[in-house]
C-alpha cells in the first residue's frame, strides 16, 4: 500500500543525507511533510527536489506507519551580534 501511495503522490526529498519519498503540503502558511520512515529530530535539514532547504520544527506520528513533520525555511544567515562595542 505504501508503495502505491508513494508512486502516485510522493517526490524524492533529501532528508539529511538520505533520499526519501515524501508528500509535501503547504496549507495555511504551514509547510508539512509526510513520510513512512519515522520521526525526525528537530533541526534536521530537508532539501526539496527543486533545491529549497527546510529544517524540521516538529515531528509526530499520525498513523501506525505515517509520520508528519512541520518544516520552516532553513535560516542560513548568521545571527546578528547585538553586543555593543566598548
């Protein structure tokens, strides 16, 4: 069943260093990704097939073998140094 769902709806994302079939959705300003591969740690980098990079904000189990991950765009700019000069 999973193979049929992946063949019809999934695209190959790179999660960390592994290519994984995933179903991506953007609704109400929230990026979500569904997989059959398990929970992901917060901060794991996911790369869209088009090259956009996201990081995992949260991950939860929806069904026995389906996992949903909330994503945000990967912030690659360094944090601003707010320390005043002396």
